[in-house]
C-alpha cells in the first residue's frame, strides 16, 4: 500500500503541491495529536539535507504539538479531500476533536502521526525554529498585507527522513 521513496525520486511540482494542493501538518503522539492545513512553505536543500520549510502562526493549536515533538509529518491528500483541507484550516483542535470530525484515519510510522488517506507523506525531524520578527521584513507591504495583527509565523526547517507514497 505504501512505498518508500527518496526525496529526489519525487516528480511532483512543489509549487502545485504546496500552494495549490495544500498540506496537512501533523504532530503529536498516539495519545494526542493535531493537524492543520498549510498552503505556505517549501522544499529544498539546507545543511546538506533534504528539507521542508513550514510556517505556523502562534495562535494555531497545532503549533503547540509541533513545538513539543521532535518529529512531524506533512501530508498531501488527493483532490477529493478539498473540503477536509478547508475544515482542518478553519476548525481548532482546542474546541473539538477535529481529526475525528474530519473522517481522516490517523496512522503512525516511526512514532510519527500521519493520515492513511494521504497520497504522499513526508516524515520529518525538526532542525530549526525561528519566529519571524518585524525588523527582519525588508518589504513593509508584507506586514501590512499579511500581518495586520502582528501575529508573525514561526519558520521551521525540517529534515525529510522518509517519504511515503501510496500505490
């Protein structure tokens, strides 16, 4: 059912995968995990490693899970799950069991939660976390447009340890 691939074997366009198809960032344990929709981020090379770049706002409940765990998953769901992405991006796990309500099935690989319904899963280990700071923005228009509440993202750089692709 799942085939492990090396990051360089993937043929998907990362701009479509992240910006168009979207992602679910998932972290936690078998006792408790949470996930959120993301449409910002990237993939690339850093420190001699294949990495994903993720950004999470401070008020997101999933950020608490990401901050507590060494590892996380980035899940890509098929197009038929667009309504699930919308729900997972709007509902908060603080207020309800949004994973149960989403109908998604949590699975674990190497102790990391991910969703069985995914078409592609990146199992990742955090390497770096840094909150954005207002003084670092070189284009003030970005602050005006994206951060009117001054709720700057935290940037996470995570090593891709394993890629699972559904066959």
